[in-house]
């Protein structure tokens, strides 16, 4: 199997995926993609855009990268491409207390996510009291899904490569 990987993917940041691809005899060819990070050379009607964590998703949906991200979603919709946003995440301890974020497995679970930035203190005050909350992010993602037809999927970093292959080949079956 051959996968296309966008040339804008940062080298060295996707070693877990690349090791899995190599182990499963999947050849990666790098080229500029119209949208997303991964697609098949034989059928580019589905593209996967990977996010390294939920915080990157926050930046794209509710932050400084929103205009760029929205434009990519619009390009995909206009071109008839199913854009799937694959968000890598795993459970993590929040701040210095006993709070813990569990691994998010679906868009419907995103409301349970707690933004770690809410627990960054500056003296006795929260440094980022207006940091995006999980419920807000979930609603914004649902809006993007309805408006642009993008789909949001979630997995751990270790599951990412296999999930990419599954999502790209599901249509072919």
C-alpha cells in the first residue's frame, strides 16, 4: 500500500506513525496535498488531517489558526473531499492536583475534556480564565461538521497510523 503524506508535515514529529507504516509495508510518499496530511494516491476523495493533541484542535477551531483551518474546510467541501480531522490524545494529569483528563474517543465525549490552561496560575489568579472549555470546543466542532462536512475522529498517538489506514480504506471495502 502507498500513502501520500503532505510535505508540510514536520519531519521527525510523526515517528510513531512512520514506524507502524514501515512495519506494515506501507510506503509513504511525500507531496503537497490540496487539503489534509494523508490520503491515497489512487483516491484522494478522503483526506486525513492529523492533530497532535486537543490543544492543537483548540487553536484551529477557537484560536489564532481558525481562519486558516476554516479555509481548508471550505476548500475540501468545494472540491468534494471528505476531510477527516484525526485528533491524537491520551489521558493526562491536569495541573498539580488530582484531576485527570481521560482519553477522548469521540466527538460526543469532548465535553468531558478539561483544558489544562485553566489550571495555570499567576500568583493567586488563573492566568487563562477564558481558556476554551471542552463543551465549547465540542459545540464548535459540531458546527464545523454541519457547515463544512468535516468529520472528527479521536485516537491515541499509538493508534493513529492504523486509524489513518482504516479511515482511508473503509470506503474501498
